[in-house]
C-alpha cells in the first residue's frame, strides 16, 4: 500500500493478522507501529501487508463465526461450572453434585466418599478442571496406590486431556529431587515417598538420604492441590505411622485438598478422626467433634442405590449370583490331596497357637486356601516350602505392626513372604511335606483338576446361552500358580486368555487390559491384579476360588458392576462340595444377607473390609477345620460381633452418608447444552477465514489451524467423542482458546453488511454486539438493537444474535456505518451500564459486530 495513505489513527486491513488494525505511527520508511485489537497488543507491520479494508470482509462466515464465539464467551461468563465443558465426558447427577458442592467453597477441602464404582476419579478430575479453568491452581500432586498410578494418568488424559508426569523415585526416569519442582502435574505412590526412620542394614545417614530424595523433596513444594486416593490408609493406627506423617505434612501445606475413599471409617473412630484432621485439624481435634453437623461440611458421598442417570433412572444393573458346588469325590486323588493338606494345616496351626508362632499360623491359613484353589498352587508352594525347611532358612519374629501390615497384604505377596520367614521344627514338617508332594504330583499326572473341567463347562454353557462366541469373562483367583494353570488349560481348549497379577508393572497391566478390551475373551486376575480395574464392557465374573472375607468377593464383582455397565451382572462362585469352604460360605452368606437387608450394604462394607474383619474370617474357617461341630456356633458369634459393631457404628455411618436428593435436570441440561454447537459454528466459520483449513476425516474433521498445527478426527459432540479414535474439541483446546482470546473490533469508519432474516417481524434498524470489559478484565457480552426511531429492543437483540450465530440469514449488500448510528448504539450501551446494578460501574465497551437493516 502507498505510504501516503497510511496515516496515524487510520484503520486498515492487515493480511498478517487477518483483521483490521489501527495505525499508531511511522517508524521508518515502509514500517509502522500498529495496534492489533484482537490481542490488544502493539506490533510492527510493513506497508506491504496493509491495505484498505476489503469490501468483502464482512462475509457470512465471519458474521456466523463472531456471533458463535460470543455465544461461547457468554456461556463461560454465565455458567457457574465450566469444567463439564472442558472434558470428554458427560458427568452424571451425583458427579455434578460433588462438583457444585466442592466449588461452592472458597477453599476446596473435601472427602469424596462415594461407594465403589461411582467415579470418584471423575469427580476429582472435574473439581481439578474447575479450579484450573478459573486460574486458582497450577501445581497439582496426586498420591495413589502403586497399582492405580497408570490408571489415574490414563483417565485424566482420556477424559480431561490433562497430562500428568509419573514420578516414582527408584523406578521412573523422572525421579530426581528436582522433578517435583520441574513438573506442575505429578502422580506418585504413597509408599515410595513416605518417610522411613530405620531400615534393616541401613545407616541413619542412608535413611536420611532416602528421605531427602522422597519425603522431604515432595513436601517442600507448595502444592496448590493435593489429591490422595485410598485416603483411609493415611489415618493410620497412630500418629507415628509413616503414611499418616506424609499425608499430614502434605495436607498442611496445600490450599486445596481432595481425599478419596469409599471406606473412610472402617469402624475405627480414632483413625477416622485423624483422616478428617487432614481436611481441617482445628475442627477435628477429638472424637466428640466427629458429629454429623461438622462432618457433613467436609464429606461428599453418594450411595449406589441413590445414583441415577440424566433421565432419573437407576444407574446400576441387577446382579445375579449362584454358587457352583464341585464334588471332589469325582477325583479320588484330589480328594486325598485335600484331606492330606487339611491334616497338615490342622496340625501346624494348632502348633502355632500353642507356641505363639504367628508366621506359621498365617502360612497354614494360606495352605488351606491353596489346596482349595488348585493342585498346581499347593504343589508349587509345597516344593518351595520343602526347600526352605530343608535348607533351614529360619528367621524373623512378628510385632503387632507386622501383623496389621500382613492382614492388608495381597494374598500372593503374603505367601511369598511367609514361605521364606516362618520358622518350624524342621524334620517333622519336612516329612509331612514329602507325603503331600507325592500325592500332588500323582494328581497332576492323572489330568486336570475337576474344578477346571467344571469351569470349562460353565464357559461353554454361557457362550451357548448368549449366542455370542465373543462374550467376555473375568475370572478371579487368589494365586498366580492357579492363574497360570488356568491360562494353559483354557488356551489348549481354544479360548483366548490373558493374565493380570501384582507382579506385572504398569505397562504390562495396560497392555493386558487393552488386549482384553479389544480382542481377548478371558481375563484371569489375582486380587492385586484386579485392583482399580474398570471393566464395565464385561458382565460375567467367575470366582474360581473364594477369598474367605466376603467383602473381597464384593470388590471383585465391583470391577464389572460399574457405571457404564449395560448388562445385568452374572456371578459364578465355584467351591468344592462337602468342604470347609462350602460349609462356611453357604451358611455365612445366607446370614450375612439378612444383616445386609437390615442395615444396608454400604453400612456393613466398611466393617467387613477392615483388617480386623479379615482376621475374624480367617479364624472362622480355620476353627471350622479344627472343630467342625462348632461351626454354627462360631458363625453366629462372628455375625453377632459384626451386627453389634454395625449398630454401634451406625451413628458414624449416618455422619458420613449424604442425605442429598440427586436431580437429573442439571445432567440432562448438560447433555443437551448448545455449547458444542456454538463451538462447531465458530471453528467451521472462522478458521478458514484466518488461513486455516477444515475437511472431513474418517472419524470427524481434519483441521489445519491458522498457526500451522493440525488435529485429526476432531469432533464437537460428546457422543461422537466416545469413539477412541476421535479428539473432542473443548474450551481447553489451545487453538480454540486462541480464537476466543482474539477480539476483532468494528470501527465507525467501516462499512457494515445489510442482512435479511426471518423471525423478528418487520422491524428495521441496526444491531450491535459489544464487549463490556471492566477494570478487572472480566467481559460481559451485550447485544443491542436500535430501530430507525432510535428505540431499544433488547429481546429482539438477543433473537438476532441467535439467528446470526446459526447462519439463517442472507447478506443483501453493504452500507456506510453512519457516525450518528454508531453514537446512538454507544449511548444505549452506556445507558445499559448505568441501569444494571449487576454491572460494574467502570466499563470499556468494544463493538465487535454491527449489521444494518435487519428486516
């Protein structure tokens, strides 16, 4: 453009910026300092990029795009909660309730205590997103059990497009003390960063060095938000426990805190008090302060029976369970093996009680469960035990602290520990082991376990009944040896099988889960392997062997009985007929369900899940072996203890349980919210005008953004985003944020388009769309419509705005934007500001869009 036409104060079109800009001054020949309205910045532009504002600048696409972008901005300003629009999920009523409750508090410090399967991770993600979108947090730490770390990162990435770094000292590459400062969003495991006071074979200096790289490094950071999963484990047995110390230090330093636990109380008032003390140590100093009025301020809880979907329907499907009793008498050798191991267990458990040898007692409990699991499991274990006894590897005594840790330990891990450390009178035990080994080896030579054959029959019957050869099965066992035996057995018979257990690292777990989801028919998992699984695409659970604590069975079933399960859940429990397992299981479960009906399942679950309950059930089964005639009496006594404890703790459960009534309306409105539509309108119409391109892709749209970046399979609808190949465009998408941050203003020297539209009568006049920015930077979007008698029609203005955004209009020409009309619009804006008490008195109006003759 010729230099003489470029004068300070004039408005010209910049091809570099794809918008009109204002000239400030000449710097040197051919270079000018200009003001760019969209970014409110000053820049240098050459005259070769400047031209008169083209007559076709106000094309239909630009009007649609600007109108749609301002619809989005209006939603952002008016909606009380923004995070649901920044994620790939449609939150359910109870999740929206949790988000609203949490964000209503200026300082977010809550215990999310929903029952298992209701999506506490999603609730935490929504709250985190809300705080981030509002600019309240940037430094985030998530502390989770080791087995759930990768699941946390995966869910936050897939559902919220949030990128977290896993930092585990000693395991991950990013594990130096500086990593805690370097990354803003970190996930770690509580047990690798908790402090240690001593460790066998370590000097005090080595312990101190260990703590500096972990505990001290992580607690020295000022975290904005800390999220602790399985938070009940930080209540501890006392204030001296390492997990409690870590949690206390972290929670004291952070502004915002989310504790997650489906079982926060566990029948232990002192531990619950310490847990609540993490949220507010001043409010929870003594047991007398654990009252409903106080606790309810900090706890958000929904029970499964109250959970509903966006249409008000119950969220969970029905559950059908049956017990399959397999007769050992059909396999005389297996029957002989079972009896031999039972005799061995009775003998040495009795010895352990007399001699107070805790380790042997625990080992005998596991031996009985091993022989009830599989021949291969007891065979491998007895071989290893034989080597230990033969080589006299004896050591270790047990303290009360060790006892509680053992009760919380995974069955397979506990077995590995006890095999190497339990002392015994070597010769006598060695001889008994050899007899058992001889029988077990004969069993393996004669063919598969009778229960494995029953399992195969069950699988084939279900496949036939469902008329679906691809139906998926989740099979649980307590022991890896049984798991490997079943894998080999089923694969030889044509089934596709994959395994999951506690020895697998995070990557191996993810691969196994993906394969099960995509093409493998059967997943065989141990207890530790199944921790934290979300397998709602599978509806059949088979408990090949049964844990003695019924709550562990419930946790197994919970892996498939989750949000998103669209089939009734089927459960098959396999036991050996006429064994202690069957006798106890049958009587115990019948009576437990009576208690469940009286008290409600969730009230009983915490008690059954505690380590104390675990020991009670172990004792019950062993006593049934030692004194079978007293079984009924022992069961009644245990059930009385459970019921008494439940009644005693009823007040505490009532303290935790929320009495809110969930409403589907908010979730329904979210499902039908116009935001995705306006997002699509903005992108489709503005991106091509700014130098970008949009075309169809296999699972959505391929977008070349104006900055040169690309998105493939981009979609704007929540339903379309459920396809794993798609990318959902949200308010968090960086390129969309850039478009929304750019404000292109209209000047009084511009020509404006004349449009024709329907739906507002025969009124003619001028429409303007304004930003009202106050001194704090907050923006309010205001539509104005003046007829040619200079009368303001505010309702009509909103209708026109809607029509322009939807594109149901035609441009019939251009007209000069007369100064008088420009001033009349500005006067109407100023009048609006002075008349509205909700508006900040100090306003800075910016005109974004003006159209005339809107008849």
